[in-house]
């Protein structure tokens, strides 16, 4: 019996597991050495001990809904935290919840009653809290509620010393894609769920008047989300060939008030990424563009017939490309010129390693020196 | 003829996008909590021509297709047919078919005076 089999219930080297865990929503395909599905902290610690002793790479994985290959292994041990899915404590008065990393966002929100965790990525039905922290997920309500990092009170992690550490330096783990250690527990802040929400669906013939409306809406306190659909994605969604904005209000000032109707609109929006990926537009980008460059960027996408949608109120746009499309590199150059960021919410993973700044590289190396000197956590992601 | 080829082409162009949203609704995945038991895992096996026994781990409830943003059909029955053709069949399945052939029911020989077991369903 090996060390892993002795201490961990679910360790697999089956052909099926190796195949299923070799990829994630990015479509990047890697190679699995073993799959471990820990059900508690102790099993995570044993996995870290094993990886360190054998100098193996340990790739933490939530729901595998990431789009940059952050959970794709490279001859690695995959640590699937889906079974660590307990909601440990709900403090409704203090508005704090304590969860294990495998808790699914919608499962958490379904038990919080009048409270909710307000970061809602498109994958909210399946994505795990651990994955959201690792990628610093944003999502459709980022305009009002920001990103995952803004809502973390405390993290408990296992680093390369195998010890469990309470972390207050949230940004050393949030958005680090599992390169600094394994998140085993999270204390999250939650807030009061808006009593009533409503939607408006606006359509436009051109980009300029649409952006004028975005600027007007952004300063309104009751606007939670402003989502953009270009002409191509609008057509695919059956909305006709126009630019569209989906606007969500935390009151009844929108025209779409019925729950079923609202759900229908959000389903259209949430299906877009899959719609494009299934049409072989598999590369889903997520640049963040500052307000002053947004018009120029959207015009460039439209002129080049690059399908795009996104959280325009937050400045994050999701253009989709075919693999090896020359326009991808061109887009990154434009993003840099406009003082934007190549990744607004998906993270860096393996897909965008070549585009991180020197400043980010230095920060990455510094964190590795603190938490993972021997480089056992998610090797080759972000940088290195 | 051309039209038929075109239709087949369109059907198979709708590949799984690997978004993983099916994990939220699949009763088998939610019980096992492993990627290989999820509809996405099965889509990967199907794409790679992997005839896995895990195709038997499906209730055929159809929730994955219903909740898939692009309504991918995993064609589980077709996969099972291929598995049987390749000689990969579960022992329980073999016994049930044998009993149906021999005795007209999946349970086997019913002794005189004894009743059939009651089957419960949703």
C-alpha cells in the first residue's frame, strides 16, 4: 500500500479519471499522474506531504470551470476539492459564513435566506468557492459588488510546510490560482440580498450611443449589472443584429419584473460563452479596458467581426477567437496601448503566461519564496 | 443526399464546450462528486472514443441536456449499445436479460405460490 492509499480514501490512476481531469473549461489538455479527492483537511495535508517528498506538482481543482487552464495538470497530481463541500457556519447577525473550498456558489446562496454572497460569475450554478477565490472571480454584478477578494474575511490554507495557516493577507492567495498553497477553509462576508430586482433590455444600432447610456447607468446607485452583447452574439441569441445592454436594477424600475422573464434573459447571457465555444470560437478572452478606451476597443472588435460580450459596466469584455487567431496578439497590443489589463477576471493560468508584466513576475516570485519554495503548487501557472 | 450530409454535419458540430454547468444538475455526479462521473466527463470519453463502463453510471434523466447551454446530447443509450457490442456488459444486466428470456421476468424463476418482488419507481 502506498503512502497515499494508506491515508487518503480516494486516490485514482484509472484511465477514465486521467482523461476526465486532463482538461477544464479552457479546453487546454494536460496530463494527469494521479487524482486525489480529499474529503477533509487531514487528507489535503497528506497529499501535500506526498507531493513535496516526491517533488511532484499538485494542482488544486474546484469545478474546472476556469477558462485559462488554471486547473489543467502537467504530469501532475490533481487535487479535486469537490468533496470538501461543507458550509461550516452561518453567522447571520455578523454576516459572515465559513465554508470549505468545494462548496458550490449557488448551494451557498440557496441556504442564506435574505443574505447572499454577491459575486456571481456566469458559472454560478457549478463553480466552487475555492475556485472563485483562486481566480478572484468577478462576474455580472462586479459593477456594484467588486470581486471575490473584496468579500473574504480570512482564509485557512495548507502551504509547503504542511501546516494549516490562517491568512489575513488575502491577496497572497486570492487570484493566485493555487500557486501559493491549498485553500481549505474560507470566512466570507455576505450581504443583504436586494428584495426586488428588475431588468431592462436596451438595443442600439451603434456603439457610441450605447456607451453614452452605459456612462449614465454606471453612476446610478440602483444599477447592479450592465451586460453588453455585440451584434454577433445578439444574433446568435435570437435578439437580432443590434448591440444590446442587459441592465439589472435592485428595485422595480426595469420593465422586466417577472421572475421567469428575468431568468429567460439571464439564460441567454449565461449561454453565450458555450454558444461561441461550441462554434469553435474556443479562446475566451477577458481584457479589462479603462472607460476612456472602451469605445475604441469595441469599434476595433466590431470592425474585425470578433464576437464579444461582457460586463461592460465593470470594463471587462469577453471577445472569442478561434485557436491561433492572429487577432489575439493584436488585441493584447491594443489592450496595452489603451492602458488596460489582459485579464480582467479569468486569471492567467497557462494561456496568458506570456503576457504578464515584469512587476507581476516579481510579485509572483516573492510569494513563491514565502509559501512554496520547492514549487509544488500548480507548477507552470501564471509564471515560471 | 447533400441535405442529409449537411444536417449530420450540423448535429455533430455541437460539441461539448466543457463549461461544466452540467455538474450542478446530474444526480450521479452529485452523489459521486468526481469529474469522471459527470456528464462533462462522459462527453470527454465520447469525444475520445473511450468505451467506458462509466456510461452505465447514468440515470438517463436527461437533466444534463436540459440544462446544457447548447443542449449537448451524450447519446448514452448509443454508447451502451456499443459497449454491449464490445462485450462490456454489467453482470446485473446479463442476469436480468437471461431471466427475461428464460422466465419472462427480470428476477428469475418464481416458485409456485410466491409473488414477484414489487418494483418501486418515482
